[in-house]
């Protein structure tokens, strides 16, 4: 299992030989999905840690 994970991460970012337009489109869509998943994982962490909600801020304007 550990070797498969290492091979996966060494394969990422490597040169991909694409022969057809369909293979190119599949590759681009896969990269797009990985970016979306990364955003969905990182944004809640960013929002929780950086943009903290202060419940007393609503009472300060009154």
C-alpha cells in the first residue's frame, strides 16, 4: 500500500503523453476535479482559522 502511494505522488506532475483530443480532455477534467476537491478541503479550514466568527461583533454596533 505504501509503495502505491509513493508511485502515485511521483507520477503526479510527470510528463503525460496524450495521443487524442479525448485523452487530453479527460486529463484536463481530472486536473480540474482535483483542484475542486482541494478547494473544498482547504476553504473550510481557511475560513475557520483565518476568518473567525466573533459572536460579540453583532452587539458592538448597537
